[in-house]
C-alpha cells in the first residue's frame, strides 16, 4: 500500500511539472508574469542554419544579450521547416504534451500548415512590449503572411526585399522592367536572372513583374481561379519571352542559383545581379569584393517584399521564456544589429517613425555606407507578397512559356 501511495505521489508530481512547463500562453495576462516564469530558462529555437552570418548573430550577440538580460540560455538547432513540421505533426498525433522546441523560424505555407494543424500556441502578439511600442500593427505583414491571416500566432522578426546591384560605371540603373528590356536590347548578353522554378530569387524577379506589367496590385492577395490568373499572366509571359532573346548566353541557359548570378556579375560577364539581402552589397563593397562604384537600387515601380516570423509550438516546454526571446529579437537594438552589413544585412521590421534619436542616428550611419539603400526608399517602393498559390502557378507558366 505504501508503495502505491508513493507511486501515485510521484505520478501526480510529474503531471504537475508537465502542466507547469507546458502552461498555455493564454494564462499570461501581464508581461511581468512572463518575465517571472521565463527568466533563467533554456530556450531551444529550430531554424534554418544555412547562413553562417545568421548563425553567428544568434550564437553571439543574441545569445549573450539574452543571458545578460534574463539569464536565458539560447540553444539554436539547425532544422529546416519541413523537418520540424513533420516532427510536430508526429508529436501531435502521438499526444506529446511537452516537446523539445520552444521557438520556430517560420513563414508562408509552413505557417499555414502549422496553424491549420493546430501545431502552434497563441495568440500572443498582444503581450509583446516591443512589438506594441515600436511597430506599425496596422501594417499588412503584421496581419497577413503571404495571404494567411496571422491572428496573433506568429510575431514578425524581419523583412526582406528584392534589390538589384550594379556598377555605376557600366550601367545607368533602369527604373522599370520596360527600361531593363530596352537596355537588354541595346546590350545583348549583359542581363540574366536565375532559372525557375528552383531558385527563390529568380521566381521573385518574375513574379515582381506582375505588378508593373499587369497594372494590378491588391488582386494578388485575393482569391482567383487558375484560369483567371493565367489570363492575367499573358503580358508577363510575353515580356519574358521577348527578354529571353537578349539575355546572357542568348537565353539558352540561365544561372541555376543566385550564387551563380552573383559570380557572373563579379566576373564582369553581366551588368546586374539581384537578391533579398538588402545589406549584402554594402558588405561586399566594404570588404573590397566589389568596388565602391557598385551600388543597389529598386525599380520605381517597386520590388517584392516579404517577411519572416517566429512562432511557438503548441507543446513548447518554456513558452514564457520563448516570449522573452521573441520580444528581444523584435527590440530596436536587436533589429538594428542584424541590419548591419557585416552582421546579417536583414531589413528591420519596426516603424522608423517610432525610433528615438539615438536609434535613428545608428540607422543613418548604416544606411550611409556605400552600396546601401535607405529603409524609407525601400518601404516606399515595396510591393506586397503574393498568395503562395500564385507563386506555384507562376513557376508552371514560366516552364511552359519560357523554360521549355
């Protein structure tokens, strides 16, 4: 009998511990409670680990700052979204109430999968002090992620925007797709872009053309049939068919990746490269890889911008600590640090109008470096991201019409 009592006591104690560590986010009404529960804990973040600059930012500046501020130990685990989604789906099916991950780097269709599969805890964004102090909560990407309603289940971490890099000595920056075509016709073989469907930057370059060549904007965030989308795509596909004749290698082949496009540009074989890292070119100029005559620009007709986010698994063991980490990553200090070209070059997501003079001064110093664009110019010329389904259709249309 005594053994049974002891076993029951241990069982209830274990259940009590599990209940405590897997406390639902909606039990937190005040940020002070989050600080109390989340301090001096270990937080595991699952995130893509393919960029060493990002890894160093997380393992150095972020990890050190969290330890100093809250006594939090940050564990970064390299894992792609499909892998951790499969892990969470299996845990959900298996009834695993307390998992091993506290934070996820996520966006777009992966967010849809996680949200619809009830793999995330939330809503939580109303709790985050930095988000509610320094951000424009009416901004589209704080409410929708690639057309998916966020509803407080992920917190924005950063933004990216398609930017072009060129050497001012050889090229006058074109202001539109039409001017780019004119330049290509006058200078055959000096322009190209990464091949679809596999390269993310190449896909972005093609889908961005929809905004200028169709004259539409908001329609790409609404629902339409595939037939309607194909009809809308006709002037875009016609443009890229025409352009292909004047591309590098006469459009017979395309660079397979953004890295290959960059290499062609570095070697002087083409006059233009592109990417989503707004600070990369400034960093390459500063390190001497590019001459100081290399700079960046965006079309007057705008370029595609997208955002990336953080979310908390439904069974995260340290949800309060995860909120503390997320809030720090959204702080002006952390956002500006990752914007530096020698750190990450990622575009901050805060509202510049809500920054104090000290932060604005640091921001202007970063923007003043050779090859850099200002946040104001990027924001003014930012085209919204399309619904994920349309991106898949664009890949199919490009293969049928241009890449066949």
